[in-house]
C-alpha cells in the first residue's frame, strides 16, 4: 500500500528494518508485522509531539509556520471563516511575501456544511495575496454524485520536514467550544522527521489530482537517502502512515484497525466521536473481550450532530453487554479519534469509526510505535474517565423509551452513517 507522487521514488524513505523494529517493539508485535506485510513503511528517527487540545495545536502550528522557508501545504475538510481561520490566512499571506509558497486545499462538502464557510469573495482575496487555495471536488449538479468520497484528511506539511495530522480542522471552537455542547476536545500530533514524507506524498497526490499540476521534486522531500544525519534522531519514535484512498486502498484503514485490535493482549482504549463501527470492527472488539482483553470505549455525551449519537449509544450498549467498558464523556464534545493498544502503540488521525470514514472518505492516520506518546494518551484517557459516566444497564435504561427506540432505529442506518 504505497501512494507516491508520480516521478518520486519510494526508496527515499527510511524504512525500519525488522531487526530495528524488534529492538524497540515487543518481539510478538503482530501489528508491526501486519503493516510490513501490507507494504506500509514503519519509519524511524522522528520527533513526535502530542497536541491534546486546540490551543496547543494552533499555538504550535502557528510557530512552525512562522519558521517556514520554502513551502507550506495545508489540507483540511474545512477552514472556518472565524478568528482562527483569519489569523491563519493573515500569517500565510505574510509568509507569501517572504517568498514561501503556500498551497491549501479544502473539501467542497466540508465547506458547504460549515456555518462559517469560505465564500468566493474571501477566496479571491486569498488568491490575490498569493495563497494558492483550491476546492477538492466542487459541488455541481447533480449533487448526489458528490455525496460519497469526501476529503476528510487533516494534513499540514512545512518545508517537507514538519507535519501535522489528527482530528482537528481549522476553527476557533477547538479553543472556545460551542454554546450548545461546551468545550470541544480533540487531538493532533506533530511529526518532525522522515515520516513527514508520507504526509507530503498524500498531500501532493491529492493536489496534483485536483489541480492537474505536477508538483514534485527533491525540494519537497528533504530527507534524502544519504542525509540521515539531517534527521532528528529519536530511536524508537517510529511512525506508519495509513491512508484510505477510495478505489485504491478502500479497505486499508478498516483492516488496520481490525489488525491492531486483533493483536491486543491486555487492553484496548478507544475514543471516537461518532462510534458506529462496521460489523467487522464490532466483531473484532467482541473477540478481544472474549480472549480476556479489557476494552474501554469513550463516547461523547454531547455531539455536534443528531441521529448518529443515538446509534452510537445503542451500539456501545450492545458492546457493553458483551463485556466492553463504556464511558460517556460529560466534559463537552470529545471529537478525538485515537486508540491505544496494550499501552504499547497508538493511532491518532482523521478517521471516525463509522462507515463514512471506513468505506467512503479519504482518511489518514498516524500509527505510532512510541511508549511516551502512547502513555500520554493513556493518561489523558484515565483523566477523562473522571469526567465520564460509566454505562451500565441502569444508566442506559434512564434514556427515555423514545430515545432508546431512536437509537435502535438509527443503528439500522450504520452502513451509511
């Protein structure tokens, strides 16, 4: 599963050899073996930083953008026309004046569904300022043709050396929250090092597809084969980038999640905002419970949408009956998309555990083989338990009969949610 930019050799990555993986991972790391069998590269020598809040993400991102010398690439489901979006575009315009090339892409449906969308007047202004910004798959008649396969990825690449991915788009509610749901919780991860190459490949492949340009070259991939000394050396900080691309790797993300769940021996922890997983993932979770793995799943008590949360409550309760431990987060809307397995490895990315992400959309996740990052996520999960309600039979029955019926009815639509 390799998605390269045309004309760019895949061999320029630093691929972790088997003996190197064995040095930093448990010998029985079946998931690492699975990734290698799928030709997913596990890349060494990265510096990783978890960004567990909107404030931390945007502070960090803005500081790295200020340092950019050659290019800044951004790809999001949507950019909200608000205080954060405007501050970002102002900063990008300044970088253009310094000679930095800025390319940005957003999904047409994501923009249309945004209550503060980027309108034509603003897009023209940004273009005049030198920011090259394009819409992925513009919505045109007949609209139904554009309902599936949206670009839900969140990618930033700066000078080919610094990359970001995770669950956050560009909006100020990641910092300020929203009146109806309170605080908005989410996670992002920053990567410095050769694994950024995979984020760059993902961005440029989408960019070239949409614009019909042919952006490529060594300047976008600074970690050449003979420049290991130029990479930050953080042994054990290994990253595999898994991407779901419709018609090319449509099952990649779902199979990666199932493989990760199947390797668990002690504990699985999942936080996901629209938890309506496919039947195959539900079966994998049930098998894990059957073999004695403690499965903890955190879902939000409040959501930014309707209907799907009712299905999520119903399906989570079904897994509770099978032995999974369900936590309903009460501190606002938990929009994070993370999973930790045996406190050994984790994933952070754009993928919701629902059919839309797993069967239709473009998605990207970092699977991280790093004990400190995984431990940090585990600690966050433990802290968030203190602000959650444990789902029990009695708790579920407190939902009105009508809400329980809606949950049952909604779960029938999980193949398209």
